[in-house]
């Protein structure tokens, strides 16, 4: 298993390009199932989760070709296998996103239940309830969700809670359903909007994306299209938090500030100076950041996917911060590892109290999930001495060339192949 070795204490400085968004690319690749035409997806990040998704789609009979400009061309004309096997689903929960499209286009899907996960239970009951309301017959046997339907019917669905992939799955299913579907209490995340725009380019009739109420008029067929994936707002936020924590100055290109206002507000509160244009963000920080409180919640509030990175920033900040995680019930696994680096953190239920420490010192730490790893990398960039972040495969799931990008910003970081 690879590790990242970081010699900390250097402020980040320089410019890099932000990649396409993982959590937009994954559902958009699944949207390829909905058409017999060809879907060209551009700005696809080169990540392990994307490779896993392409493996799954290929196993189903999807024709996949890649071009040298991060473009993926998909054709589901000859899709013959409607199964998402446990071996793939257990490594990537986003595989559940094939359920809605398979059912809508082929009337049948068998998708493994994802099982537990390092950040919480993460059930998929909202996906299942919504598809059942649209007329699907769903049974669970041998660990698999088995769904069948003649043609899905449009329906008014009110989610019990805000779910990103739940909204995406039902939006894709409803695009080919008979009649009108209204999704209320829908996720407003920018990745949902990006998917809706791709579906509309394919001929879907979706309005209201980006609000809590999405309206989908089902159509009989969808066609091919070309779509460019939005920039990754969490990658953007991660680099900004790293620059703020190290007291550096960075310019991010292909980045959109309007997608992460809650994060930018917090960085300003922490003392960073931020400027932006339509496709760039510059952050300048000096010395230690100030502590900032944050409470995670669905978009447009502060994202759960930035909680670990801000926990690292708060660990070295001036003052005491309170951070509350409301989206996932078990997303504080990085706390014990940050404590190993010298952070002072107490956890009570879903709240962490972080007393900014004067300095962290390097140690070997182990990551449990993608964003936890990003938090540990930020802590390692600030810590004195050498930090080794084990289990880099978590980072490879969601950060494209992270060590190359950080090296470009002046960090002393290298990958060690164990
Ligand atoms: N939930 C249910 N029932 C459901 C669906 C969700 O109870 O049927 C609960 C979950 O257990 C959780 C909450 O609702 O407590 C929100 O979960 P959501 O469904 O929104 O999460 P997700 O769609 O599985 C996506 C991202 C995550 C991100 C969350 C929250 C993708 C592929 N994944 O997950 O990204 O943290 O939304 O914003 O879009 C990551 O990139 O590191 C990551 C984990």
C-alpha cells in the first residue's frame, strides 16, 4: 500500500488547475445508460472511483473509449448485463447510481446493497422508496436489490431527508418515466445541477435543479450529447484550506467560487484574503489562521466533505473552534490521527471542540476515508518534521495527482511505494 511522505512547515505558493468534479462525473457517466446514442463526457478527472465506474459500465456491455483530453465517450447501444456486483459496489458506493438508469431504460436492475461504510450506515432506503412509488417492484435477496418495472410512472416524491445520490438516481429514472415527476426536499448540490444539465442536453425536460423542488417531464427516449463536467468544488476547497493552514498564497485555475461560498466565508473568517474571477480563485494568508466554527449540512451550507480539512486547519489555528457534523453519524475518524500529530480535540457526540495548538509534529498516520485523508495531508503540510500518511488509496479515489499538484505549490511531498 502506498503512503505519502510529507516534510511539513512550508507555506504553499503557486498556481494549479482544479480537476473535473468526481461527484458530478460519476452520475453523469451513469446517465450514459439512459440512451442508445453516444454520450461524450469531457473534463473527467483521472481517479480510482472513475476507473471503478468505467469498469462497472464496461462489464454491463457499455462501449467506453477515452481520448487524450480527459474525454470519455460512452455508448450503451449494446448493454446486455443489468447487474452491479458486490465486488465493485463494496469499493464504491456511487455504483448505486446505475439503479435508476437501468430500471428506466431496460425495466430491470440487480444492484448489490452497498453495506456499511467508514463514515456511517448510509442506507439507500430513499432511492428504493422513490422507485417503488414510481411503480417498480423491488425485492432484496442475497444482498442484492432486484428491481423491475414495465415503464416507470411519474410521481410526486417528497424525500424524508436530503440525499444527493438519491436525488440523482430518481432524476435519471424520472427522465424516461411516463408523465411528470416532482422531487421535493431534493438535494440542491451543484453536482445535481450538472447532471440535470447533461440530461437536458440529452433531451430530458428538467427544471428546478438547484432548488429543493425538481420537476421532470418524462420523455420516451434520450439521445446522445456532449457535456463538460463542472470543476471539483471539494478539491478546490481542499487546496484553499491547505493554503490557509500553511499561511501561503495560491491561485486555482478552472475553479468556481460561486460553488463554495460557505467555505470561502469560513476561510475569510479564518483570516485569509480571497479574490476571484469567473474561473479562478486566489487565496493569500499569513501566519496562523484564526479558529472558525462550522456546522455541516446539505448545500448551500458548509459541506461535510470539507469538515476534516477544516478540522486540520483549526488544529493549528489561534483560538478554540466547535465543529458539528450533521450529515454522517461517524465522520470523526480522523480525530484520533490528528491527535497523534499533536492536535487538541475533544469529541462529544457529533461535535468536536478543537483547541488550536501552537504547532503539530510529524508522525505516521492512517486514513480511513477520502476526506479524512485530505485532512491528514493538510495537517502534515503544517506539522514540523515528517508525516507519513498511510493508505493513500483513499486519496486516489478522489484527488487527481494530489502529490504532483502539491509539489507544484512548493510542498515537499512524495509517494512511497511500500
Ligand atoms: N441517507 C439515508 N437514506 C438514503 C440516502 C441517504 O438515510 O436513502 C442518509 C445518509 O446515510 C446520510 C445522509 O442521508 O446520513 C446524506 O447522504 P447522501 O445520500 O446525500 O450521500 P451520498 O449521496 O451517498 C454524496 C457524495 C458524498 C457526500 C454526500 C453528502 C457522491 C458520489 N457522494 O453521497 O461524497 O459526502 O453526498 O454531501 O456524490 C466524498 O466525495 O468523499 C463523499 C463521501
